[in-house]
C-alpha cells in the first residue's frame, strides 16, 4: 500500500475533516486517540467506519479495546497491514 507517512497524513486529514480533531491540531504518530484527542467509544467506532470506507478495509469494532487504537502511529500501522 502507500508509505507510512502518506497513510498517517490521510488519517490526520480524516480526523480533522470529520471534526474528531481540531483543524489547528498538531497531530503526529505519538498523538493518543483517547487522552490527547478526547475520543470516546462512539468517536472510535466512527473513526473505524471512516477508515473502512476511505481505505476500503474491513476493520471490526473489536479493535476498540486493542492497542491498535493507542495512538496515530499504531493506527496507521494497522491500516497498512490490513490493506488488500
């Protein structure tokens, strides 16, 4: 699939477009989804659905408790590994 930096950049754009992160936010691989962005379980489900649609994936809601949603870096690695 795409380079890591490209996937991370696309995730950053999606978060800002969908109002899950403030437009002026500095988002990097270490940005934590729950602690830094304040995403709750509903927001995380919304994010998974966005990633599925954007990257044409089939990520499940079982990821809500996983380490894959710890920060943007781990999330971008998950997207890369899950790409068709």
